[in-house]
C-alpha cells in the first residue's frame, strides 16, 4: 500500500501490535513508571493505630482544664503498654500510638511543666489533636488497579502497606538503528562527506525520556544483505525496530530491499511533509518503522507515527499526543499543497513559529513543544490565524 494518510498509517501500524502481556516482578523501589499487572489491596488499616499528630501530652479531655501527673513517655516506634489513669497524662511524640485511656493530645507548648506534673489551662475537646487508625487507608481498599502507571504517590502507598515487590508488565523491547555510510559517531574525526549521527541520539533520548530502555544497534551497513542478516538475527528478541534513513528512492536507500528479503511491507509513503517516505513493515513477530534520515523529518514522523504504537504496546495512554487549537503569533509564508507539519512553541493560546522549517534542520526545534497541522491546499498562514496543533 503506497501513499496513505497519517491516520491510516497509524491505524495500520497499531493493528500489527498488541499490548504487552508478559509480566515480571520487580522490587518496589525500581518500579516507578511501570504498569501494574495486578490489583493491589490494603491488608490492614493505615495508620494501623490511633496516633498523635504532634509532640505533647495524651490525656482524657474530661479532666481539662487541670493539673495532671505524668506517668511516662512514648516516642514514635515505642509502645506504651501501661494505663493512664484519670488525672494523669503521658508525654507523647508525633506519630506515637495514643493509649486507649486517652482521647486527646495537647501541644507541649500549651502546658506548664512543674516537675513530674503539668498544668493544662484550657478545655480540650474529645478527639482533639487525634489521628484515627485507618484515617488514610482502610483495610481492603484498592491501592492500585491493574493497568495503572506506578507514580511516586502509588509507590509510597504500596510501601506503606509493606509491599516489597510488585508485578508489572514488561517494557516493549525496542531496537533503534541508523543506516548510511555517510554517518559517523560523535567521537570520530569529521572528514569530507561525513556527518555525525544525530538521529540515533535524538530518538534514543526521546525513548528514554518516555521511560523505555531501547537497544541501540548503531549504524547499519548500506549493504542490504548485511543489514537484512543483522536485523533477521534479532527477530525473536525485539517487539519494535525503529530505523532512520534508506527509505527513499536513491541508490543507497536499502530498506526497501531489506524488507523484501526478510519481511512484509505494510505501507510506503505517508501523505505528509516532512518525512513522507516512511516504510511500515513486519518481520516475524516484530514491527518495523523505517523513518526518513533527515533530522527533523525523523523527529516528526517518530512523534506522529511511533508514539501511538508505543502507547498501545506499553498500555500507557499518556504517551498519545494531544490535539489543540491556538492563534498564530508568527506567519508561515509558504503554501502547503500537501499536508504539512511545522514545528511550533505553544504558550497558552498563542503559537510561536521558528524562522526555519527545513526537514534537515533540527536546531530550530530545540524549544518547540508542538506541531502545527496544516491541511493540504492551504495558503500561507498569517498572524492571527487559528490553527490546529499537536502537543508533544
């Protein structure tokens, strides 16, 4: 299938993948950002006992105001197993268990100390300065449902219930590579005709920002047979392969031959600019997305095409980009015969555009957080035009 819309391309790609179903068990401390694979319920009330919210004295409110003898002291982590008779008080620290004979706590700043006695000058209410058992979480409450992302707050809640390990869905196994004999690594000396491989670093960093751990294959050979053999050897170890370069119609655009040798093409070319010559393909159980080698084209098509795939595979709805609308604060002087996506910076309802939009230019995208989606057949855009955005 050649020349498909962006929406059709997304539908075709996502139809070839499923949400990861394999489960692994991790220490709770390493599980932040992962997706819970089971429901987790509270097994006890939290806090597990009535406790003091401050440093002070526990006593019976019925005896206030008045003089009280101090029968002992309890810090957080201790447990006072004695009795506090009427007219007596227990010195207590924040977080310590309130004795069963007491129904309130007074701040230590509000009492007068006289040797082994204290004087309480005010009338206290029943359960004043008093935290109840189960005030935060009741036994049986759902702490985290299967399918939810483990945030710092959810991690803390689970830890408060003594959960040490948690079952999560494994991450998608993603491999990423570039093609092109013109590419070199940043630690190599730049020579005539060569360029540094920025695409690999861009997309690897984006995947890490999203919480994935991509396997970086580096620069693949421009020899279709060698490249195909390398990819085919990994067919059982990955769920998604993202490559940049080799997708157009030039002599060294090898990905067409690679796909013919080891896989099956889903589509070629998406009706958009930049990055139209994308190949969607499969090899065994993994999905391949071959993107343009032009830096901004690779970035744009990665965001527009692979994020929906990643969202579905990882069960993370928040990875899907969101659409919005806003008012242009800058003009875009070019006509758009075909659908075009240009980089932009959204601030409130205002949309600011950089001065450069070439598909080979990445520097102007540094401070951008959105694309403007320009329909095919549009005239140049003017300041004040309302446009549709894709928020990244």
